[in-house]
């Protein structure tokens, strides 16, 4: 079973107010997790079974302590 569910997408930055797209590989890099432990969120086919959701951050702070 995968440990992290990656939610790529757009976020409005708190720092510059611009809208940015954060991709699946970029989120894995920013959070510093092993890609083998990740699955991409797909609304139609994915159910969360104890996975940690990793999403783009408005603040630009990344780390598992900031995961929701």
C-alpha cells in the first residue's frame, strides 16, 4: 500500500499573490518523500486508506509536519 496520496494542483502563493501549479513530481520533491511510497490522487478511482495527503502549500513551507 502507498503511504502518501499526492494532490497536485494550483495554489495562490501567500508570498507573491500569484497562482502557481505544483506538479506531482514537484510535490514529492518539496515534501522530500520517496516516490515509491506515493500515489497520485484521482477523484474517481482513489480511496484514502490511512494515507497522508500531500498538497500544495500557500505558505511555501513543506515538510511532513505540514501535511494534512
